[in-house]
């Protein structure tokens, strides 16, 4: 069924707890709709139709509501708008920058690091983030469908060194709660699996995803639960999300956050320090700050290592240690995410004092 823009918006605004799945289906996929909602003139924005064809716009209304109107450089808008800068290509940016294709154990199962296996539980996401390293991932030939889970689960059961299973994707919380609960039960029956980790951005863009059904199966799960959220900017953390994160903590989830360091979006110590403080207020600890992967068509988001180090040094100078995320990059073939340690990368310190 097709809903009009007005009906979709009215539903999000009037119903304090609209069904997350309806919000997921009602997401904005047309640039004109997005511009209209934000009082922006599409003719005056640097929109790239070809980038939009390659990786189509998708953003839920509840996330758009956190954008400022009439603000073409809003940091949330810039994360989802197909931009003309995406047409730039560089020989130093790749289609599979993190070597995922080499790490596939069985369809949808990646094992790069000791003790942890990552299950691509679905290829779908609620939002399409322009910088994402999965924009070129050949999901159609590695489609992590439910029928592939069987092989993945066998693989996990056969490898006694795996103590943690990470649900990733796409976004695993796109799956229904009965599907997820069933998967969790199967993992629970494998004796060497101790922890279940969920990598998700869905609750950030649609906070209503944290509903009773989800909380119910999480609360009843006997595995240790870790949820790694993906928040990049303090403006993403609104009151509803704050409340929902509290419910997740109450259900026994250890909450962590990973951000991507993005040019013109959060590349400033003040913004990231505010993000850390707001996350902690919601019971979430900052985990990783990723340098953007060298993904083809995303070079305009790149922040150099020296600058990234000075941003994190500046954060460390004003925050308690537990609120400073670890700056990392991902390199194919390494046994873990590669730490980028301030002080070890030579380069000019940017002077933030006056801006
Ligand atoms: C990032 C990643 C992990 C998790 O790494 P941690 O350092 O434990 O957060 C596991 N498997 C794969 C394939 C990954 O890309
Ligand atoms: S939600 Fe995560 S996996 Fe999906 S597009 Fe955004 S960054 Fe990529």
C-alpha cells in the first residue's frame, strides 16, 4: 500500500509508539519528499542522481525529524543525501576495502578475528548511510538468508574457539523478533557460545524498534548481551532514544557505541565530546571511533590520520578516559581493528581553540 507523505508524517507525529515496522516501510526514498519535509529546494542542493541510483536514498521519518529545517549542511542530512561528491573516484579507494570477501566461512558468516564470528543476518538496513562500506558488498551472491543460517550455525557449532557471535548485516534488527528469538535460542544451545553481540543502527533511526517483544526475548536470553549502536552526532540522541536505551539497559544489555569519523559531520573534538557525554547519560559507553574505510565513492568523508589523532587527543584532554573512544581503522588481513594511536602519527596539530 502507498501512503502519502502527509499520512506518513502524521502517523509518526501523532502516535507516540507507532509500530516500528510501519515506520520502516514508510521510510523516505524520494529526494523530493526529503527536501519538502526539510523546506529545502532540491534544485539548490548538490544532489547526484547517479549516486542515488547506485545506492538509493532511504531514511526513516523519525530520523528526519531530528534534522534542522532549511539547513543544507545539517550533519544528519549529510549522512543520507546522495551527493555529487560521491561521483569522485580515486585509485586509493576500493570496492571491498576491509577484505570481507576473503573472510567468508560459509554464506553470510565472516570470521576475521579470534573467538568472534560475525553473521550477516540480513542485507537490509533502515537507513542508507552514504559512507557505508557495504554499499558495494555483493549481497546478492552472499545473501545471508535464513536458509543460510543453518550452515552458519553448524559452522559455529563446529568451531569451539568461537565464544561470541555478532549479528550484523545490513542491520540485524530489521528482522522480526520471532526470527531473532529463534536464532538466539539456537546460539544458546551451542555450549561454547557465551556472548551474543548485536551491531545495529536501527534503534538510532527508529527508536520504536525497542519494543516489548524485543525486550522480552533479550531479557530471557541466557547469553551475555552486548549491543553496539552506531551514533555519529549528538543531534541523533533525542529524548525518545534516551528512554529506549534505558529500557535496553534494564533488559540486561551492555550498551556500546561506535561512530565513524566523518568530514564536515563530526570531525571536531567538541562535537564528539558532547556525543560521549550524551551517550553516557543514556547508559552507553563509547567504544570505537572508526576512520572511514577507503570505500570507493566516499572519499569526501575522509579525515586524515594525523587530524583524527589530534581530534582524539583533544577529547582525551577534556574527558574521563572511559568517555574517549578508541580510534581505529580496519585493515584487511589484520588480527583486530588497527589502533591509531595519538602521538604516533606525525602531523600538524589543528588548532581548535578558536573555533
Ligand atoms: C569488527 C569486526 C568484529 C568485531 O571486532 P571487535 O574488535 O571485537 O569489536 C568481528 N568480526 C568482524 C568480521 C569484524 O569486522
Ligand atoms: S546502517 Fe550500518 S550497515 Fe546500514 S548503511 Fe548504515 S552504516 Fe551501513
